[in-house]
C-alpha cells in the first residue's frame, strides 16, 4: 500500500490549477496525481465555470506546505473552493485518486 499523504486543492479554472500546482511543487517535495475536473450545475454563477482538483502526494509536512503554497497562488488568480490534507489515505481513497475527468494518457 502507498502510505504517502494526499493533499487536495480545488480551484476555479485550469489555468489557476496549473499555477497552483506549480507553486506547490516548487514549495515542497511532492508529486502530482492527475488533475480532476467538475462543472457544477451552478457553473454560470461561479468566477470560472470549471472546478479543477489538484492532488499532491508526499509526506504530511510536504503535502501541507504544497497545499498552502498552491492555495496562496490560487487566491491571487481566481480563487479556492476548498482544500484538505489526508495523512494516511485508505486503499479505497487511493483508488479514487486515480479518477480524472481529463483525458489522461
């Protein structure tokens, strides 16, 4: 089982996600899982009509630092929906991390 921690950062828009992921990866020793996307029913009322989830992996300390750096960057661009750190994800949670609404090869 992969026991690395998970950091989840949901932001408005793909450009913001790239910038936030870049900031997080530069701030800490983390890797990225594939981004995920969601276009909620109320998309037209949001700052950007697409929500993108960034998923960082690493130690608890590194993931926490990456999420915080990514959050700071995203707040300067289009905003943050929510963020969480999961210190010891279960096997079922790890399966869900691999899900992506983007066409990833």
